[in-house]
C-alpha cells in the first residue's frame, strides 16, 4: 500500500499531470473526452496522452471508449483510499490536524444555506437554477448565480421560460463570479457548476470550503432551428435542473456528515440531464 500511495503522490507532483487530475475532479462523475481535456488545458494531444497514461498507471484515472472517442474519469475509490491512508497513517487519525472543515460556517446556528450556481455566461442554465431554488425552497436556501465570462446578458428565451413557469424575473441580472469575491460576499455552503466549460476553468478557492459538485448539461443557447425548437431546448434545460434541485432540496442536510452530503450531491449529477 505504501508503495502504491507513494507512486500516486509522485505522479501528482508534476504540475501538468496535477492540472489534468484537478480538471477531472471538477468534472466528476463525468467522463471527459481526451480532445476536450487537451483543449481546456491547452496541452498537445501527444503530451496529454502521456500524462493520462501516468495517471492511469497510478490508479487515479480510468479510461473508457465511447464509439471512436476515449473518455477519462476520476477513479474515486483510489482517490478516497489515498486520502484515507494519509489521514490514518500520516496524520495518525488526528481530526484536529487533518479532518476537513465541517459544512459551511457556523453551521449549527444557520437557518438558511447559501448556494451558488456557476456557468460561463450566467444567461440561462445558472439563472434557471437560481430561480428554481428560490421558488422551490426559498425558506431554506439563499440562491445566487454567476458566470465566468467578463460580461453577459440574460437570454430572452430563458426569461420567457421563467415567466411561463411563474417566476419573478424583475430582479434577475447576469453577474460575473467576481461579484462574489469581495470581503462582503456571502460565504457559500454549496457551489455547483452547471455547464462543462465553467467546470473546466479554474475557479477561485471559495472561503468556508463549500460542498461542490458538477451538474453539467447541454447548453440551450446553442440550439438551432426555429424559435419553437430553440424554446424547447430551454424548456428541457429548465426541466432537468428542476428535477435535480428537487432532489437536492429533499436532502436532510442538517443530519448528514460532509462525506455523505458530498456523495449525495454527486449522485444527483447522474440524474437525467434531459427529461
């Protein structure tokens, strides 16, 4: 076991191999095509292949084939085994030294949890998620959304869907993640990325160590065809997010430990992205 752990740590000691590992962690439980990894990290395909081979040999990454494409994902059991070894052996199981922080900040006295949904443009999917959570369980959560682009605008098809579903859109606005990085910004309990491109990007290390997950789904903004066909794509995105958020709000958050909660939000990511 010690030799295996040592190999994994040595493998992750290379900055670009670590970058590949970190991206796949952000996309977990997705299987990400090699071409997308190369593009997101600006790495030559041949070089990426060598990095992925090393990560697979260390047992940290798995490979699958979908048609002609090779796809990669985190071997979470091996990752957990590695951290368990470090905690129990190197830290001697001392929670005062090594245990992760509890959920959020002043958890026991909180009556609401702050949740942030991130996409690239903050024009549709993340706006949907913010609006759905606010309407679905606004008494338990404070919903926020933001985009990674410097500037964006709310999509008119998204606004039309929200109005059809009975949401108040008067206060909605597109925001950059920078709006939540000041000293007076909320300390988030949950952060979810809802598009692959946003998850591929390096996001800030949020204070409070929020529980995070990737709930990626197709971008309705890229839909083509008639206005009716485009509207249908937005309706499907709204429905898929509503399904996931209903599962999220049904979680007994206060009674779950951090690991159980992380597992639960990861499982939600595997619920259908189109309904």
